[in-house]
């Protein structure tokens, strides 16, 4: 129905009511009020029911819906739902845009008002056809105004992977397939490296036309949060391929990833639920590995936004040194408690106070109170930590161009208790493992090199720039991290690793969680890595072993 026709129908509703066209009026009103709008309107108006639909109603409502769907009668099928206006476009796209035909739906045994079913169909395009099979389910509900038994409309009824605003399309793929390869030429596949699945999809959408391939023909889910043309806009989701009717010619895309380090990262995160890790090469900024082990599938390694705990003390220590407040061997007393603007901060349970501690000693033991006591020394201001993070470590300016979707940290300038909390990685600071791996790389080299997965030469993008650290500051940070890895809170996790090593632990408290998040960042030679495990406890308990395993593989 065209827009003009629809307007005419709406405009003529009250005239129709006066004229006594009861069935047409019911159809329109019930559709607007979430009661479908299909057949059986006059009967439902007379014999309105209440309560959950019974077994017979569930079978009848689902059966009529399935029958119309199988026949490709989109409007009719939509009228058997409680949202005909929302259901009709997707059901129409199923046969038209997605070119799905010969649909056979087999219902399973209902569980109350929920009906599982399987779909068998054929996808065809330009003389090519492929079978399509999948399983889904629907629920039958009572219409609010009419009492009719109706299918409760959700896009997932049509396909379990569909969400609000998504649609189905069959045709030439928006981008050619890619063969992503690591730095040594090893082909990187989702089957072998599961964490790379979303990254490989994004790389294809972003660089497929630059890798020299030719597109194939696919049935895809075009996601509502993508750019609308089959590609991701950098913040949304790339299209999801359901069926390939004709394979395209893959183009080869070289990445910075190391197959060996990636394999170690994948294995390491599997040992700890809700874990993420990133490894980078400090001398170049190249990302060597990205791995996640999460139930929700979210890429927390690159896109996470959570408090990093005491790993933030690397930046806080740099701020203290750069501003002449403290030095590695200068005093940084570690009392049992420290109060900043009415908020009292404590150390981890069991930490012995040390009024004669140096900054190095308080750093390697991860003493919170030492940093809190120094936060109000002149010339420090509310903006000092933010300036250090942005100008020296390249964080929090929203200008990283990694080649994929990523978050480059946030260290806001704040006053009150959060100014002190930010210095120990709580408060309003937000980071992810990519950010903290970069922090370690900057700390040990003195130079900020923005991390990236794909060479900027491929698309001419500009990498973020920052001043980096003074040589004396970097030297002190690296030595304090060495001491932490050999004598401090990171010693157990880093034991057995040879070569030049250093680390910093962290645990971040999260409101509502009984156990803190575990954070750990470290280096070995020319590899820096950082990991986070949600509710993993102390930094060395969960995140530490993950980082150690990755550093070991990095050689």
C-alpha cells in the first residue's frame, strides 16, 4: 500500500464508522492497538476472552500464521500477530528482498504458549539456489483489546538472529570476502581463532574493496545499527552472512597479528570466564593478539569501558614524576588509610603500612594510600592526571585509528573524591586491555605509538600522536615495573619468565559485585600485554596468568 493510500484510509476511519462498516473499522483499530488486524474480527468482538490462550488457541493461532507465511502472504501472516504494522515489512522482505521460497514450516511440541518450529526453504538469485534451514520459536498471547489469540511479534520469529530494525537481503555481497593473514603470512580464520570472528567481519566490510577480491552472492542480515549499505560505519554491526550462494574471490589482507601469540591468547582466556587480553609490539604499536572469552560475545578487549584498578598507577606515577612531586627513590609513605575531601581510602587487606616507603616500594606493593597522599601536592590540579593521560600516553581524545572499532580510554578531569579515586584506577576512569597494553608500551619506550591492526598505508588514515614521556620518567617507570614483576605483587604470575620483564597488577571494585575485577599488564622484551577478568579478584589471580602466557608465547 502506498503512502497516499494509507493516508486516505486513516482519514476515512470515522466516516466508515458512521457508515456502519464494522469489520473494516475493527480491522483498523485492532491493528493500531496491538491486536493484529486480520480475520475473525467480528467474532472476537462478540466473544472476547481473557487469560492465557489455551492449547487449542495456541495451535490455531500459530497454525494460521505458519500457513500464511509459507504461502508468502506477508500481510495476512502479519495480521495474525499483535503488531501487524511491525511484522508486515520483514515478512514481505523474506520473500521479496531475501528471495526465500518453497518455505516449509514444521511446528514442534508446544510448551505452554510457546511453539518451537523448524524452517526448510530455498534461497535463489540469478539462477543460483541454496537450501536454508534453521529453528526458531514463537509465543501466542491474548490480544489486549479483542481477546484474540495472536502471535507475539518479534523479528526473531522470522529468524533467531534478527533483532529490531534488521532485515534480510539476498544479492551481491556489499564487500568481497577477504583472506586475512598474520604478520608471518599465516591465514587467520574464525574457526581456528574464535575471538577474531567479529574483527574479521569488520575488516572485510572496511577493507574488502581494497584487498583485490571480487564479491560473491549471499543471503545476509542487514543490521539496523550498521550504516544501511551493508557496511559498518565504525560504530555499528557488520552484515551477518546466513547463506552463500556463490563464493566471491577473496582478497588478501595483511594484518599485524601474530598467529602464535594469538593462539596463546585464545588458549589463555579460556581458563578464566569473562576475560579479555591484548598484546602489542612496543617498538611499532602493532597489535599482536586480541582475545575474548565472554558469554555475551562483546569485544571487551578493544571496546571495553571499565575501571582499570591499580594498573592506572603507571600513569599516576608518571604524573607525579613529571610534575616533580615524587621520584622512584623519593619518599611516598604508605599509611593504613588516607582521606581526600571526606572520603577515606584503604589498602588491600593484609598490607603492612610503611611510613618510610619510596615511590618504587609503594608502586611494587600497589599501595593506594601512598598515591592518595601525594595527589594534592602542588603543582597538581584536577586536570593533571587527564593531561598526563592525553598528552603523554595518547589516551582519551577519541582519535585512535586502529583499523577496527575500538575505544581509546577516558580519563576525565574531576574534582572531589573522584580526583583521588581516578589516580588509583577507580572513580570515572575507563579503560580496556588495548589501552593498558599501550600504556605499558609507552611507559617502557617513552614513545607513544598508537596501536593498530591494519597498516595505515592501506587506506591513508592518520594515526594518533602524543608527546610521549621524558627519558627520565620512562626509565623510572620501567624499573618500577621490573621490581613489581620480580619482587612485588606481580612476582608470582611472572615467575619462570626469562629476559627483561616488568608488570603492574590491579583490582577494580565494581558496584554490585562481591568480587573485584582482575587487571594485569606487563612486558617481556618487545611485547607488552594487558588483560582483564571480570570478578576475577586480585590482579595476579586471573589476569596475571593470562598475560604471562601471552608474553611467554611472544618470545
